[in-house]
C-alpha cells in the first residue's frame, strides 16, 4: 500500500495539473508491476489498482482533516476520477521524501533564524566556520533595548 502512495506522490509532485486516477494507475501497472498495456491482466489490474489508489487518497485526506489540515489531494469530477494537489500536498510529500540538507547547514540556518527572532539585524549575525567541535557556530550583536 505504501508503494502505491509513494508512486502517487511522485507522479503528482512532477505535475502541476489535474490527472485522471486511471492514468496514474496505468503508469503504476506498467512501471512497477511490469505488466504491458496489451497484456490480458492489464485491464483487471487497472480496476483493482485504481480502486486501491482512490481508497489510499481518501484515507490520507481523512488523516489530514482529522489533524486540522487541508486535504493534500483534491478529488474532482462527477465520478471522483480526477485528482490534483492542494496547498498541503507538500507537507505529505516532504514527510516521505526528506530534504537531504547537511546538518551543519541546517544548524546554521536555525541559529541565524533564532538570532533574528531575538532581535539581531542581518548585518549583526555571524556564522563561524564549521569546526565540528559541537560548539556554537553562530553569534550576533543585540541591542540591550531589544532585550529589555
């Protein structure tokens, strides 16, 4: 089931338009199950995979609604056979496909943001070279009046 969800996420991530669920299911059958379009098993698998995809999409949408978020998938069409991304799609996508950011770059970015929230101006924030010593790699100047 998770393979199907990952496939849907990858397909929709690359597209910026509404798609037919049947087309995504057909791609899954050809690319993942290695069943050709002209095979005898294709049409029976297509119906099965299409129904699985629709139930997975509805399940993921329900999870997001229960957590107070917008549904990541927008189901359209009178037959519920069309799908597109919503604004919260990237939240679901990023939960499966993590950003491969370097941990030092991440800590530098977070440190810069913390100093900015504390009142440092951008020109007063300094990131020291990464020394890999588990010490502080960022510092800044804050006016006393910003703290008090």
